[in-house]
């Protein structure tokens, strides 16, 4: 099913793109589960029959939005990585590619973040596979950058680094205004510097008073422990 959907989308026309762009905006504003096909029909002024001509269900609309976004950001990154073999430059391209793409597609970014588990079956498997492919590529680039840093690069766990980077980049839909005083270029530069150099620029990590590995970490709960 997913292969057929992808093949169908490769032949999309401007009307389908218009529907998907508006559906992403409505999903971002109202939430996927609170949105109906009638809502999308009303906002796009496309009849229900017209909507069902392009897609068989609301879930298929969500699939096409997610599949299209992950496909574009991954393809764009793979193309740009051909520009260099230098690990740190590759990492800079990862950040620039991700932020510039989603700064131009903020509604889609919110939908990808909030509705990651709203797809089921083959659609979910297909999108999850593409998402995993993207994550693994970024993880590999981080691994190369870590090795290039020698001993200093060994101090941060690769899984922590990968998801911390995605966390920094994916959170922008909550606070960043593409039309505000901070340009996309400045956003990219700031997050790149923050991730590559840290917040305390020039600070020596060896002087940080980190918790010993043998120390016990507390797990505080907001609730009081139950009476025994």
C-alpha cells in the first residue's frame, strides 16, 4: 500500500500539493485527531468528492505529508553531503539542511513531531523506515565527527548526541518565528555553534564538576510515595 501511495505522490499535481499544504496547517492548528475531512474541505474549498479523488482517507493525507517531508529533507541532505568529505563540515550541513528546511515548513514540522504515532500499519512502517534512515545517516555523521575529535570527542555518548541534536533542532516550532528578528541564517549559525562548541565558549570540560559514575542518581516523583 505504501509503495502505491508513494508512486501516486510522485505524480502529484499542484492541487494535491495545495491540499497537503493546507491539511498540514490545519493538523498543526487543531491536531490530527480533532480534524475532519469536512474541515479540510471547508478550508481548501475543495469538495469532499474532490478530496477523496486525491486521497482515500484523512490518514492517507497525514501519510503523504510525513512521507513527503522526510523524503525531501533526506534527499536534500544526501545531495548536499556530496559537497564535502570533511566530518565537521558534514555535521554543519546536517544542521543547516534540517533547520532551513523546517523553518520554511513549520506547520509540517509540528505535525511530524506531534503525530509521529498517528499512522498505523504499513503507512506507519513506511514512514518509520524513512525516519530511521535519516536518523542513522545523522548518527553516522556524528560518529565520524566524534572520531575526528580524538580523545575529546569520546566524552559524549553517540546516542545522547544524536537525539540531543534532533531535540535542539526539532523544538524550534515552539519558539522560532521565521519572520522575526532572528534570520534563518542566524538561527543555523547559533545552533551550529552551540552544538559544536558548547554554551560556555572557551571553557575547559575537564574543569567541570561532573557527577562521578558511581554516584547515586535520585528519581524524584511529583507524587508522594504510597503508604506501606
